[in-house]
C-alpha cells in the first residue's frame, strides 16, 4: 500500500534500464585498454540518467535527449580523432578515392569486437532478470572516480611492467631515459609531466647546429641527398620481415633510436627542413623560425645548390606549399616528364617510378657543372591506400617495401660505381602503423605513438677515398632531427671523402641526444621514466595503453 506522506520522488527511482548495458560496455572496453575513460564526466552522465522524475513523459524525453549525449560521450572516451581533427582534415578526406574510403571503413569495423558485444548483450539480458545491475554499475562508477583521484600515475587498467608492446624492441633503445639532460625522476603526475614537457621546449630553444661561415679553401665538393620516405618505421620493417634486406647493410651509419617526432607528412617535412635548431612544438612549426634553423639554407650559404624531387605531385594536403612556406625550400620541383607511373596513390594520383627518378638525378649530377648540391627527395610508395596500377584494392605493404628497398639498394650501388662523392641520408617521415594498437586502427596516425615515430635512419658516404668496410656503425642513443643537421655540419667541408682514413665512430660521437617527444595537432606523446605517456587535446596525461 502506498504511503500518502512519501515524497513523489521516492517512487520515481526507475534505475538505468538499457543504459546499464552502455556503461557495462564502457567498463569492458576500459578494462582491455580501448578507452581514454573520463570518470567524472561519466559519473555526471550517470547521475543525470538516475535523477528521479515523477512524470513518465519527462522520463522518456530524457532518454531521447540522452541518446546523442551518450554517443558524444562514448566518442569522447575513445582514442578516435576529435572534432577539431576531423574538421581540419575534412578536405583531405574528401580527396580520398572511394575504394580507399571503403578499405578504411572495413578496417574500422572489428568483427571480433562486434561478436563480443553481442555476447555481452545476451549475458546482460540474462543476468538482469535476477540482479539489480544498476546498483553494480553505480558502485563501479564510484570506484573508478575514487581511484582516479590519485591522478595519471594510478593505473585504471591492468598494465604490464614493460612497454615492449608499444616500443619496438627489435632495435636497441637508449639506456638513459632522461636523454638530453632532462630529469624525469619525479612521479608521472599531470603537473610533473607538463612541467617536464615545458622544460623540454625551453631546452630545445637553446640548441642549434653551428655551420661554418664559409668553407675552407681546401674543401672538397660533394652532394647531399636526403631521401625522405613516407610510412616506414622499425615496427613496419619487423612486421614484414624485411630487417634482413641487404639495404640495411649497405649503409655506413644507422641511427637505431631515431625519433621522427610526428605522424604526418607535412609536419615531418617541415621538421626535417628546420633540423638545424632544436625541436619545437607542433604549433610553432607554423610560425616563422630563425634563419639559422633552415638546414638547406645553411647549405646554400656554403655554395650548395638546392634541389627538390618527388615521386608525386605534392598537391595533396598542400604538402609542397608547406615545404616552401614553412620549410624554406624554394627550389623548383625536378621535372617528372617521361617518368613512368609505378603505383596509384590513395587519392587517385600517380606515384612515379622511384628508380627512374633516382637515376635521372644521378645522370644529372654526372653531367652538371654544379660542384655542390643539396637535394630533398620525398617518396610515397609505402603510403597507406597505395594501389597497383589498374587495381582498386590497396596493395600489400611488403611487396611495395621490398621493391623500394631493392630500388634504393641498386641506386646506392650505381652511385658507388659512378664515384660521385655524395652524402646520402635516408630519413623516413613516420611509420605506416601497419599493426595498429589499442588506441588506433591500422593505418591511422593521428596519435604519434612510438611505433610510428621510431624510424630507421641510414647514412651512406659514397665516393670516399677510404670507404667504410664491414658492418654499419650503429648509434643507439636517442636522437632526432638535430642529429641529422649535426652530421651534415661535420662533413660539410667534404674532407671526409678525400681523407686517407676515416673513423666513422668519431664522426658519430657525441651526437645531440633528444628525449622522445612526438606531436600531431591534438596529441602529444612523451617517453617518461622509460614509458610512453599521452595527452590528447590538452587534457590529462594518461599512460599509453599496453
């Protein structure tokens, strides 16, 4: 019998109903590391759903209003790109071919997770007949909020003690996690991680490569060729089993622990062209830099003629425009006339034959009167979504990588036969994210994870009087873009090519070390105390899911 004196709200507690399944789904995704869960926001949403409403019409209206709110909150709790990223890249998405968009959609749907979702739904419907699931959901949500008070150093999930799943262990890693002199001994709280990142920026502002004001009279002419490969990381090489390719034995120096610092092509190109100064934030890439920061400008002042090559048009995403405006590279694009298309890019444009392009460069150098050149060569045959000619299906990565490695190996052999003194530096932009992880599906690089930014750098000194013999000299300390500029500055007089003997170990001694900090527009990933941490959209730092 109803109590006439009871509050009208007392009989209006209706529980969460079907929203229980929504929160149970989130708890499951959180447990397995697939969510960037926001406990307090979810607690507020849960309280909104539980707020007693005597009117059944208002109760039903709340459910309808909550559907878009719940979907928005679910998106917010995932690692998926935020609205800012989608808006900023909307034009680029529109340029994708329809076949590539279908391929991306198919990768986005994880059928194993769809099956697990169905099983969870059946279990919920079965158990809800006897158990007040709302009470369990509320208790779990309160518990998550309580433990979250400890900050990012307190893990919400079961985690491993190592980071082997995130950082490729196939290439040696640095023993010193505080590379570059930054202290990372403080606990990884939000305040400490932010302070550490700010100190990193301040330290990097002071670092610059010192190039000579002029070359000595006995300087030896040579060429600088920087080959910037899109979508190639150590993790991709290991995933395809190509670490044993002869190309990697062809180099004189290999930087094993190099961080590309970004996951996208435009920023990667700008960073490389500004390699003569310390690493800056993503935002500052699009602000004017000191003239001494521009690597190719430093070389031009010493008599190196700037050159630019691509195996694509450079139009997608305004890539060529960014190289010119933000990277300071004004050299005209080398003609692609007569070069055969080799592949079809994700946007339907042609990817030209890299072997023919490199041979054209070599032929040009052998018949040119220019004593010194500095060439930037960007190539994209490994980019996600690239297709074989006449096909609508993305070509397998391994055959494309095998072909590119073969072409590079052959080019180095032909260059050696020519005897043309050349400093060749293979510096990838970023990885291909072949395997993906709990934060991103395969091919997505919105978050610059270590598996994406830990790239192989190979350096070859061709035409030396005393060529290097044996295995490549490997550098295992943590390096980044400043090390590229430093190596160029150490050989800029060309005497390494005419010396009777060369100690390459001395050439690589004390290269600038750089802590691992990688950025895209809305994501920052740092290596702190030997583990990766991530901050999205300026929010809290969280441990990168293992």
